[in-house]
C-alpha cells in the first residue's frame, strides 16, 4: 500500500511526532473517523471468520487490555473493534486454554469494566459503559478506535498484499515464560532474549552455538575447557568462566520445557521447538541449581488440532552439511487427544583432514521424538513427551597451538605478576609462551585420528587400540559405555517428561512436571591434540537424573498475584572426561624417574551424586497502577557426594557436602508508558561447595602442608563453601512506533564469591611433585546488553545486539603458575586484576532484512547478518588471546504463504579465517622426556569455513 493511502492511525512514525513515549497530541475526531473507516474497509476484506461459538486455543498473559485484545484478535482470527484509550488504562486477565470466542472474550475482560458484544454481522465489539452523569455511550476521549483485522482472506491479490504489508510494519507480540507464567517480552522485568521457530529459521540458527551469536551476554562454543567438539559444551553467561569444568559445575544450564538437561546441550535441534528463551542473570528462584549466571529454556510446540505435517531439508555441497526433518501431527481421539511424531537427521561435514587422513569436525545427530497432548476435561492439559537421540562424531577440529613452536615470549622475558598476597613482583618467564593474539597462520590444524601400533617401550608395552577399544585392562566404566572403535564421539540419549496444567478457576492454576533423563557416551581422542604420538584417551560417561515439580499460581487480575512451588532433583554421574582410560607413550620426568602416567586407569575420579530439594515462591504487588514490587525466593538444600581414587586403586565415597541456601530475587518494575517497563533487580545465585582435595591432603606431610598454605596465602581449608553470586541489574524495555520498534537496555554488576579454582602446585618438599587443589576465589563483573528490533517499513526490518562485559578477578589464587614466572610454590600466584578467559569484552550483531511480494502467492526476502566477536583470553595468565573477528552471513529466500519456503544461504560470506575459541593447556606433544612444570600451549578451535547451501521446508 502506498504511503499516501495509509490511515494516520497506522502511521508507524506518528509516535515520533507525538513524542517518544507516545503521548497523544492528535485530534480525537480524526482518530474516531480513521478507526471507523478502517473497520469498514478491513471488514469488507474478510471472507470467513470463526463463529462466536467456535473453540479457539488461547495463550494470552495478563497485561494491559489494549495489548491483550490485540493478541486475542490475532489468535482468534477475527475482526475486533475496541476503545483504545479506555483499554490501555486497565489490565486484562490471563487467558490460557480452549474456549469459544465469546467465552474467551468474557473471561479476558472480567472485572475490567469493558464489555464485549457480538454484532449482527459477526464482528466483536468491546465497549466501555457510560459513566455516571454522562448521557453519551462513551466519553469523547474514548472514541478513538483501532480496528484489528488479522489473518484476513481476500478475493483479490491486491487486498491480500496490502494486508501483508500492513502486518509486516509491526513486530510480532512475543509471550515468554521465564517466570513460569505467560508474560509479554516488553513487560517482563527480566533480561530475556526470545526466538520463535520462524525467527530461528530466518536466522539460519540450527544449534545452541549459532543461537548464542544473537544473544547478548551468552557464549556457547563446541569446546569445553580443552575438550574438543561436543563432548562437553560450555555455556557461559556474562563473562563467567568456570575453572573446574564438568557438567555439574556449569554457570549456566539448558532446560527443555523447564526441565533441566544435564549435558549434551549442543545435540538438541530446533525441529520441535516453538520458542527459545535465553534468560540472563541468576535464575535460581524458578529454575533451581546450575542457573548461577542464567538459563536457556527450549519450549516445545503442542500438536496441532488438525492433521498436518512438515518436511524440511538442508544441504551444502561445500563440506557435505546436510539435514532432513519430518513431522506429522493432529487429532488422535477427537480434540481431546492430539499427537506429534517427528524425526530428524543433521550432519555437519568435516571441514579439515588430519595428517593421517582422518576427518576432523564431522558431527551427526539422529533424533526421534513423540508427544501426546491430552485434554480429558476442560481446563486440564497433560503433555507426554519422549525423545531418543544419538550423536556420532569424528575427531574434533580442535588443535594444539604449541608455544614452544610458535610462541613469541621465550624464557627470560621480563614480566610482572602478583604473588599469593596480591603484591606485584618482577619476574621472568621460565618457559616458552605466546604474548598477544594467538597465531593462526603457520599452525597446522591436525591431530591423531588413527591408532598407532604397540608402543615400543620395554617399561610399559601396550597397544592403544587394545586398551581403549578392546578394554584389555578391564575397566568397568569402559565396558558399560557404548562401544567405539575409532576416534570421535558416540552418545545415546533418552528423555521422558510428563507435564500438566490445570486451571482450577479463572484465578487459580496448578501445574507440574515429572522427568527422567539418561545419556551414555564414549569418546576416544588424542589427548595432546597434535600429530605427536603421546597420549590417547577413552572417556566413558554415564549421566542419569530424575526431577519433579509442582506449583500453584494465583492471578485474579487484582493488585496481588502469587506463585508457590516445590521441586526435587537427583543426579548420578560418571564423568569420564577427566576420569578416563589412557594409553600414554613413555613420558618420563627426570626429577622423579617413573613414567608420568604409568597406568591407563590412574586418573582421579570426578564422579558425583547430587540431590537437591527446593521450595520457591513469588509475590507480585501493584503498589500503584504503574508500579509493581516483586519478591521471589527459593530455599534450597543441596547434598553433594564426590569420589576420590581411581579404577586402579579403587573409589572412595567422600563425606556428603550439604548446603542450605536461601536465594532471593527482588524486583521493582515501573511502567511509565503504555508499552514499556523500567526495572531494578537484585538476585542471588549459588553453586554447591566442594572439598579441596581430601585424597591429596591425606598424603601430605606437615612440611608439605605448610608449603601449600604459604602458596595460597593462608591456611587452606578442607572444604570450599558454596559459591555465591550477588547480582544487581537495571533495565529498560519499550515498544515504540505503534509496535514497529522494540528495544531492551540492561546494565548489571555482579560479585562472585567462593569461586572455585583448579590450582596445581609443585612441591619443593617432594622433588617437585605436582598436587592439585580446589581453593576459593572472587571476581567482580559488570556490563551492558542492548537489543533492538525495528520494522523500518513494511518491507525493511533492522535488528541488532551489543554486549560489553568487564569481568575481573579480585582474588583468584593459582599457586602453580608462579613457576612460569620464576617464582616458587612458597611465593604463589594470584590472578587479581586479570580478565576471566574465554568470554569477549565486546560482541554484537547487526541484521538487515529486505522483503517484498512477487505476486499474490509468493514473497521473497534477502537477509544479511554481521556477527562480531571481540578478543578472548585463553587462560587466567592473560598473555595470549584469541583475536577479535567478524563473520557475515547472507540468505535469499522465497516463500509461498505458510506452506512452502526455500532459502539459499552463504555462511561466513567472506571466508574469515582464525580461531573461534581456545583454552590454555599443557603441551604434551613435544618429547618423550619432559620436565616440570610442563610446557604450555593452547587447544584452539577454528572458525567454521565458508559454506554455500540451500534449505527448504514444506508444510501441509
């Protein structure tokens, strides 16, 4: 539609002329006439609308009535006329469930003073009764009407195209469930990024790693610590990097329909996903443990009420990337029982080839999943979900960057560092290091991907294949794991969940969930990530967890709303990432004589048993019509059991570590304008404590204990208290330009106490023997996050994100690092003032989409995305870092309504090369004879190469 023919009511730039907060300065008569004309013109375009008694499934959160009525009209596919000014001043009720249009409207407006009636032509009208002393039906100021006509059919292509253009000039309303209830994205006083299934498809997002590029304050990479590939996915929020890296110690967690997902986050695709919510900051009040820095929640889609299906395919000839998905859904026993069955196969082709000819970086996931939606009686819905998945990966692309080979800071380089007391000390490097951007040119991306023959070592004759595949040493863990006869990863997952939601009354809702998850995996990898024959590792793992939750919500549309709930969680893990089976080729330490790792089963256990019980509650109270105070909290009891020992000497179950924590969140939210929120928030997060290393303590002499205490600047305790994060946040969210522009601006400051460090020291009192400990530290983190979405016109959309994070250690003792700078265990090393590694200080995205209609049936769009990732330090020393980089993606798509779409895409358009992430590591690929401390390097993963492909989707 041309600009000159568009009614002023729908002018997206009108709010700018009236002021940024949308203050009305236009004449009331013009709005009245425009609204009536729009209602008449749009009504004439309607071919068919639902009857007033036809059942519709609604999902509308409690919010201002004007926005609730807009969503009502969209979901019911009807024409709705209402008094905008009066509706914007009252709060509509929450409406979730299946109702007739008339019944749904009455429930939505109950107690608001607004009345909904059906006209003779089948349209619905909402009116405000005349006030006392007023002879007119409505006050003159309420006569400015907006007509909302959604999902219209048309007898002509021009009418259909005009309606599509008008719709595209407004951003879709997004409902999120970050606080276990339905809320508008603009209203919720929490830092949330939300992605619908359609938006994920438009962005070309296929996994959690690519999603994190468009979520400020989140970083997810396919390399956890020095574990390459998808073995241990690292979820990091707001600059927080765990030094002790296991699935049980993550600072962020993944949930599916609010159910905790332990490990394997990168394996979940988006074929059954309705929406993804990335929630930043501590989320313990609603989600419980492992949400120290934030949570990611995948919301699965309900089966459709009519028989339908979907097929999708993706193929790139560049490296053989491919994907196929199919789903069928619909009623099984009338409208009361509906089902959905889906299956998918996704494969990322190998982008590199190792020196020995093996694939590097190939990843495949096969998934089948089923869901039943039962509605045995009105107001009760039960969702039963089962998912089975299997990962089958080659060796990862991660490769060793050896400082001995490419480092630019040789031994003797002067350097300053902090000792255990935090004092600045002048020292000199004792080993080869790299200072500055980690080199990419001249580093071969390769590692061993085939088994060597038997080691020619008289002291320890062994054949790695016999040890790691045939299990010649009799490891029970390896016997229980999936069999793997090559380098790579195999992982099998099964997940079951039952969720229910019962709306006991208009104000009272009871909901809950039961879940069981199990995953078993095995990975065989080159332990030094180089071509040198040195360390070969099999890492069997077994995760099992159970959880249950029940909650009661109250919301009658009044000033007071609340929620109370209880949940239980239990997990048992065999974490074979560190407690692995190894075949090591002849490392010798001259100072001690024996082999560095003389037995393939000697690594210490990192297994755990965790039981968590929590009670949580929330209360919202409207102090004023535009001011709400929210009090949330969880009382949580964690019981953690760790193990010491190994399969060689046997496992010892350590005493249970039990912690009791109250985790509050307090929010003050103010709505100074119609479509926006300003909020202040305080929240606390926690991670369970741990022992420092009781097994090591038991072996130390008094002289050695004194040396350990000196290294750590005081008496080291046998236990670390629970980690604690105090987070302060201020945010502003607003929708402008009649819904065409939406932005969110968030600032935060956090104090992280009892932060666990994995500290290793070399005891001079024991010929330089290395001993590892876990000791507490502290960090201070602050930052800013920005998100903007703007429908510039009917055909042009702009979106962007920006993240700034300043994450500094204020006390973080890694005593063993003193040896790198000429110090001793007695002097120690403190990372105070250094930046936490593996999270960029600056990052952001900029996306531009241009779309238009080809004819009455086909539309097209072109989209460009620029993704910037700032520099990231590889470890706590802050000497080497991954340089900043920018990649660009381009997509051209064609779409026929909601039925068929096809897209051609180019990822990494300009072929940017470099490292995507890296972590400091030992260099075990040098010589057979080594000295302590061990030489250093970094395990790095490259940026994905340019790929050209096509993806298509068909719905029926």
